[in-house]
């Protein structure tokens, strides 16, 4: 079984350009999560999606950032008009459906996309 | 999300056991205790999780206090490849919230 696939691994964008980060979850997983990690810092939750639905976007910046998980194809994290402060590692994780009682099974993380804004 | 407290860093020697502590005094009855680790330049990796009873798997053991206010991740025989940041996370809701974790250094 393939794990979570993220591409590209490295992405360089000039200020003002758009960045599109892709995440293919583990086959059969219907829950996708995006996290951002700034250099030398911890992982910050951004957004949680199920197929065609955004469940929790409490960690997403209000402007320039959007995420989708269509019925077919990978999940996409889109950053418009990138700025230097967007430079970070972006990790995607997936999980199967939630268990009962709110407990979570283990997440499987991808290797991340390292975005550099120049 | 309930908060966890971990030491910023720990150091151990190769082939010795390592006990990584985590305090979670505000844990609720439905919170599971999860441990993940992140090796340098990689994504986080699931290690183990439990609710009330101690748990063992091929990677580690998880010892949970009787009152569930603390837990300990045990690496039985550390190797250099175990050098990583270890995160203790409580989950009762739909997402995992990472803290700063413990940076574990393994000496040869």
C-alpha cells in the first residue's frame, strides 16, 4: 500500500505567485488534514477535509489560502499571492473514518512539500 | 483541546531504554493519548496510542498512569535512528493538535 503522497517535494515561488500543493491520501482514507511547519517550530493545524467537504478550517489564514478535497483526485492546498512568510514545510495526513466515541486512529503523514518564496 | 506538557529535550545512550514523560492533568474521559515522532526533514510518524491500559507494539510501549494524568513512552533499546522530536497528543475531537514535543538525542 502506498502511503500519503505529496507533490512536489520542493516548490520555489516568487512573491505574488500562486502555490498549489497536492496530497493523495492512503487508498481508502476519506479524511485529509493539512499542517504547516515553520522553520524550527512545531506543526500547526490548518484544515481538515472529507471528500467534497471542509470540516474544520480553524487554522487556515483568512486570506489567500484555500483547500479542497474533490470527489476524484488529490486534495489541493492553494496559496495565492505568496509572501516570504509563507515559506514553510506543508504536511498532509490522512486517516480512515473516525472510530466511535470520538477516538482517532493513527494518522499517516506524507513527506511534505517545502515551499520557498523568493 | 486538552494540553500536554513534555520536557523540551532529553538525551540517552544507544542500546539503553528511554522513558519519555508526558503530563496531561486536564485529560477528559474520552481523550486518547497519542504519540508521534518526527525525524529530521521528514513528516511525523505514528508511534502508539492508548486510552487506559498500557499498550505495546513493535516500536514502543505506552505506560498510562492509573489516574490518566500522565503517561510515559518507553523505547526499550534506543538506536541512533530513534533520534527525533516526540510528540504526546490528546485527541477527543477530530484533529490532532501538536505541541512543541521532546527532542530526543541518542549518543553512540
